[in-house]
């Protein structure tokens, strides 16, 4: 009897030990995003820091991951040794949703733990306007560059490549707009359906009398509320229909998307601007809900000349960002986010033209560094956008889109070779940008811009735009707790921003975001 008791006790001890190990393993693994943690993706090749060397494999499936499907993975581009690889190819887009959410979390004090999984450097930079050179003659894009000392790493320079798109008026062509509005039960509340209604009314009020408006709603069922009405004689009716919307039921996103594209196609305007604007919290639970299937469906529609704007709403938007980014990228579209009327004003009034009018599509960039001058380089942001050289050369490759009047910054940290004398004229790199007109077909040949970058681009007196870009990058590296942050310091960012004079309310707000983050550092509930 005693022997059986001893055996039974040993078995219990073994089971308890296995349970404890399992629990410990779970506790030490990646945290769930909704609890404020952040998870690491697969290791990046190369050694972290200044001495790190790495290369992007030639196959883009190895060098990056499918855009929009692993939004909780924290991934940073590596330092690339130019003696191993001196070129890089990537798709360029202008999404801003991640920064809008980040700044709201900080300003509203609605975050816990790390903010790293809300940081996308390219979307932070793209949110703001810059004083860059504008396109000339028939060009749709213009490119320029500057190089200056990196403020957080004495061994590095920051290379900022500015892209500007041609500016056209919202009234330059007739608009065919389909508002695809989520009215499911998950959209209840002031920060969702009520905000959406106000924002959509704001949008239609900024359109022209000849523009066509349609409204498609979806919950358990899909309904066409307005079918191709012109704004002029129907403005009050359109706004009344929007005001009457109520949230209830499930979320048949698939049915809504299909119907919206059908309606847009039935009112298609040749040489016009044909656009579906999707406003949702992203909670698709009826029909196609898998991001891969949604991406495939949207991709099949983009060649019809109908573009997609995705607008996310609500405080608990984290879980749906993968779906929304996948939809926007697959639909030749734009991905934005709003949580309040200030966000709506930025997205749908100040930037309405660039939000709904695409000026260039399939935008790709190639940069080739001179290994005799540049020791290594690192792309800041666009982690999901790296492509292979074959994809860059392939005229049919789908890439990013840029709206009218948009300015964006492509930034690199670069380390020069020890013997480089910047007082001499030396080649640094060459940038090539390929793009197509928004009205072109997949078979049309891309236009190209070429920009040689030499030591004359270097300045020891950075412009206001240069200093602001550096401030955004440094703040992002701090939030990321980046392996590459070197001497990045919050006080230095704040001092730099205080030394600048802004005539831009959104850049002024960025300074407020940084200051608010510092004030909250000692708040245990937020940190």
C-alpha cells in the first residue's frame, strides 16, 4: 500500500512540474497585444548596432513578410554592409493610420506598457507635409535629397529623400464616390458610428455639385441607401440618410465590399475619380473574414480603375489593423484612421484630395550606394515593403500609391567610410523611382525619375524639414526601444522641437505628443 502511495505521489509531482514549466513558458513568451505587450518576430540577419552587417536576400519573400498580416510583430530593417550588398528595392506608399492611432493613445493616456507595436516610422513621417521641390512639366512626382549629421548617433548621417506628387484640385475631375459604411453592432458608440456619420457628412460637404455619391451599408445584410445621386440637388437628402444610420447586427464585410464595387462600376466615370471609401472598425465576422481571401478579392477589382480608401475607427482598433492594411494595399488604396473630429478634419478636409485622388500608382524606389564612400546603410520604416530586384524590374509588379499633393520622406541611416572627406565631391548613392499614372493599365510602361546623390547634398546646417524628420525618427526609435537607437534621448528631441518655429498645426501637435509622452513616463498605469 505504501509503495502505491509513493508511486502516486511521484506521478503528482511530475504532473505539477510539467504544468509549472508550461505556465512559465507561456509567461515568458510574446504577450498579447490587447494587454499592452509586444512580440518579437524572427531574428533579423546580422549583428545589431554600428558594426552589424546584413543583407536582404534576393527573393523578396525572404526579405520581408506579407504586408498587413502580422501587425503585432516588431521588426526593424537591419544594417546592411555595402561590401555585401549595396542596393535596396522597395514599394512606396503613403498610409498614415499607425501614427494617428499612436498620437491619440499618447495624448489620451489610453495605453499600457510598451507602445512599440504602434510605431511605423514611415507612417509617422508620411503624416506631415514638407517643403520639398514640386514636379515640373508633365512629371507626376519630384524627388530631392539632403544629408546631415545624425543627432542620436555620431557615427552616422541621415539621408533624407523627399518625394512630392503633383497637386491637382478636387474639382479637376468629376468624382464618383461610394461610401461603404459599417453599421454593424460593433460600431455602436460615439467614437465609431457617431463619429463616422459626422465625418461622412463633412466629406460630402466638401465635394462639388456635379459629383456622384452612393451609400452602401452593411451589417447582417447589405443595403444600397443612395445610388448615384449628384450632390447639387440632393445634398440635404444625402446628409439626412447618413444621419439616420443606426448600428445593429453582424458584420458582412464581404457582402458590403462586393456591393460597393458593383455600385461604383455602375456609375463609373471615364477620366473621372472613381473611389470606394470604407469606414469600419474592421470586425468582419460574416462572409470572407480571412485577410488573405479579402486581399485576393480586392486585388481582383483594382484593374477596374476603382480605388479604395480604408478608414478605421474606434479606440479598440488594434485587432483589425492587419485586415485594413491588407485591403488598402491590395486595392491600390490609402489607409487612414480617425478617433475624433480633429482626425476627421485632417483626413477628410485638409487632406481630402490626397486621400481620395491617386496621382501615381505602382510606385517603387531603388537606391544603390557607392561602396567606396558608404560603409553601411539602414532603411528606416517600410519594413513590409522591401521587394526583390526582379519585382522592381518587372513592369507588372503591383506596388504603392501616392495621392495628389502628397509629400513624403524616405530616410536612411548611413555610415561613411573612415577616409571620406565630404569637402570633396564624392558619389554617395543613386536613387531611381518608377511609377505609373493612376489611369494606366498593368501593361503600360512605368515612368522613371533618377537622382544622383553626391557630397554636395551634405549640410552641416539642416533645414527645418531635416530637423523635424530627425526628431520623428529619434522619437520612434525611443518608443521602439530599438536596438539601433544609440544615444537617442527624449530631452534632445524636445529641445530640438522647441528650437523650431512651426506654422503647421500638426507639427505643433507632434511636439505636444512628445512632451505628453515624457510627462507620462512616471505614471505607473501607463508605463
